[in-house]
C-alpha cells in the first residue's frame, strides 16, 4: 500500500506578502479597534482550537493580550521578538524573513541582530494607518510560522472588510 503524497502548502512570495501590506491598511486605529481585532483573533483561534497567544501593540503600548489553552510563556517571548522586527523594519515579520530567503540567506545570518531579541518568523503584522504609516503590530504565536501569519492576515481582512462596509 502506498502512502498518498501530501503537497506542501504554497508559500507566498515576497510580491504577494507586499501586496497584503498594501491592502491591509486602516483609516484609523483606536483602543476599541484593538479590542475588537484582538477579540476576533481570539474567536478565530478558539474555533480552530489553536494554542496561541495574541498581542496588539500601538506606539509602544500593549493594547490587547490573550493566551489561549495550550499556549506557553515561550509564546510571549516569540511575540516580543517578532514584534520588534515589525517595529524595526516596518514590515510583517514573515515578509522580512522572506526577503532574506529570496536573497539566498537567512535573517539570522545577514541581519547582524541578536536572535534572542529579533525573530523574522511569521505572525507579526504591521498596523498601518493611511496617511500616517506603521503605528503598531498585531502578533500571534503558537502555530507554525506561516499559519501564525495567515491567521493574522485572515483576521485583518475580515476586520477591515467589516469596518469598510
């Protein structure tokens, strides 16, 4: 009996990741928006029984944090490391890592930044306000990096579509 081959999940390329950032822009981002977006992420993660921690920061202030069953203190450390990449580069942590991979290297090898402080792994996405720029980050940790990234992107798409209607 042969084992069926599993096709690997397609990995988004740099252009696709950059398009996500251009598309997922807020008109404004308030405390209430942080609560609503964080709550949406909690709801989505609970539906999937995802063992994640969720964090939203704006201008250096933590506006939302939740840790779901199965998450661990280590997830908070990953959140901080991924968020620092967004704060430093103004781009999603997954995109920053993808840009390095596209050049045939890794973030760890070429950034010269302390890997205990910065992690260009998926899951942290910039909160960008139209006409202002990046003001914060929404971050998820606990799943494989592409799934962390995709959960945040899906939540942002849903949230922004709802607020634009």
